[in-house]
C-alpha cells in the first residue's frame, strides 16, 4: 500500500492567494512533480503548473519546495521529510501568474539578445575543433542556474 503525504501548494494569482493542503498517495521513486500531477489529476484539475522536459534540463518546473528553490522534476520525495507537509510555491524571483506558474518572459527577452552560434572552420587538419578547458568550465557555470 502506498504511503500518503501532505502537500501544501500555493494557489492564487498576482493579486494574492493562499496555501491549500492536499493529501495524496506517494510511491517509491516519485518526485515532487509526479505528486503535483497526481493532485492535479485527482483533486485539483484547475491547478496551474508549468513543466516541459521532466529531465532537469529546461527549468520550467522550478518552484520553492520547503522554502528552497528546486526543480520539481528532480526533487525526490524520498529526500524530503514526509512526516510534515511538503510546501510547494512559485519561484519568488519571478512575478506570479497563477498557482505555481510565474511570468518568465524576462528570460525570453534576454535570450533574444544572445547572438546565434555560428561555427567557424575546424582548428585542426583532421577536421576537429579544440576548446580550452576554461571555456568549457565557463559554459557549465551557466547551466548550473537551471539546477
């Protein structure tokens, strides 16, 4: 038989809102996004939540989980104390739209200012490119902001 857990999810819009509690079964291997989807499917069909890849790459499902910014798709329930409610609320860094969905249009505006990648001719006679480790490390720093 599945264990049950209490989720305290913020419901509302830009004008305001409140936390609402949902008790739901949780199974081994579930992440917070799985539980939110279960709540959406069985108890709150109007719950607004954004997600895309479910693989920790896109950042769409970012939320404040127990007060910490995390990805819902990467936050395992087995890593959370389920003896008390798991709080899920929209990211505080972005304006709230509805429930767990925030206005991330700023990201898209900034993205438009990034020049497209234009590959240059290969560095080596064998047709390969060379890249310095410091340049690889710099790119990886930006990837960390998703997680």
